[in-house]
C-alpha cells in the first residue's frame, strides 16, 4: 500500500484528481489536504511516498510548503508532482526542490495514469525490501523496518514493539491504531494484547484447549493467540491441503 498526499484548496479540483488516481491505481491510500498547514500535520503523522502539490494555496506559498517538506529528513527525496495552471509559472524557481514532474489543469486521465504508474512503480521497486513504519514520539521520529518486527504487545495505553534486536515503547497507541499504521498483510492481531508478524514466526505451541503460544527464532519472549482469533490465525499460518 502506497500513501499519497494530495494538497489542493479547490474541493472540486481535489476530488477530480483523487478520483483519477484511484481509477488508475489500486494499491494506494490517498490523504487529502486543503491547506499547507493541514498537509504538514498529515505528513508528520503518516508516511507519505508521493506528493501532489497545488502551487497556489491559501495559507502558504508553494515555496514555503516545499521547503517544509524537504526540511524533514525522511522526505528529502520523496517524489513531488506540482499541480499548476500555467506551465511557465515558477517552475524554474522550484527546481531546487527536486520535483519529479508537474501536471496542468484541467487534468487529463492519461497524464495522471502515466505519471502515477511510473512513480508508484519506482517507489515499490525501491522499497519492497525496505518497508518501514514511523512513529512520532515527542521530539523525534522512530523508524522501524517491518521485516525486523517480531510482534507488538499492548501495555496499558502504550504498545511495545519487539524487534530482532530491541524493544520500543510507543506511547498512546492502541492495538487497532498500531495495526492501521503497519498496513501490511504480514501482520495480524491474534489476541487483545498481541499483533504478530507471520514472516518471523518460528513455531507455535498449543496452550490449553483454545489458545496458542507463538515463538520467534532466537527470542526469549513470546506472543499469544486467543480463542477469538484462533481460527483465522491457523488458517493463515498452516498450509492448506
């Protein structure tokens, strides 16, 4: 799943672009912002992999929002496509922000298809083995590669992420919220307090009549599967036939 942020103050234009993107690409999630301020708040909370930025926003100039995006380390090289009304408008001045391309209003489906397919293919190819999740914690952003996560454990209002080498406490996030952040079919909630990564399961052990213990290679701690999630878990974990 690729996250795209569309920043456009005109609701009709924004809806048109979003509709065209969804019609051209299946495996995407689109976030929408009508102002630069809304856009900044979204990209601080989510991992955005492609930006479509209108160059005329009500609260900040295109230069200001481009500078804010590029000032965040994880977005230094993220693809930006500028949405413009006139081809010549400020494009020379925007070159230093390393934009990938531009699209001109009114939108053409073939242009959206061509640009989005090319960029999505590039992002997927470059990140298929390096997918990561990011959590904003106070004044820093924690980046964890999905392949390194063994399981996630609920601890009151917080979650503990167990990886191959470390444990991380993520404050004020629920199991549902953590699963939504992961956005990967490799993960499943197996208990009210556990989410496991199928890619890193070493073995499972029956625990009583209706539960299982999930073990991970070279890791002392384990996760649990409750009766509520047992059927779905076993269907996904055990080979069919």
